[in-house]
C-alpha cells in the first residue's frame, strides 16, 4: 500500500471549503453528501470513505484537523499551490 498522499484538485478544495462555509463553491448533491459523510463519520467508516475517495478525504481531514488547513485549501482553490 502506498503512503503517498493524493493531490487535492482545486475543485475538491472548493467543494470542501464551501461545505465548511469558508469560500469555494458548492458541490453537487451526491458529492456534498459524500463530504458530509466523511465529515460526520466515525473513525472506522471515515477510513473506508477516505480509502475510496482519497482526495475528498484528505481535503476534509485537512479542513477539520490542521490548524492551517483552511488556508491551504483556499490557496489550492485559488490556484496558488498544488497539494
């Protein structure tokens, strides 16, 4: 199993920022439901969702648990950095 983290695309960063009310733009219904599930899931189910959807998983975890995560996602969404 690879330990390399996937790159977070600007679109994913924008969707996650919108979910947390920090800018970006809304995802479609299905994708917003996915983001919400990752956000609310217990550790076991979050790990499963992050395995299946690593870019959204990483973006949600970055927003929730990294003190600079929102700023990083805003930079990615703005095309200022590739994560």
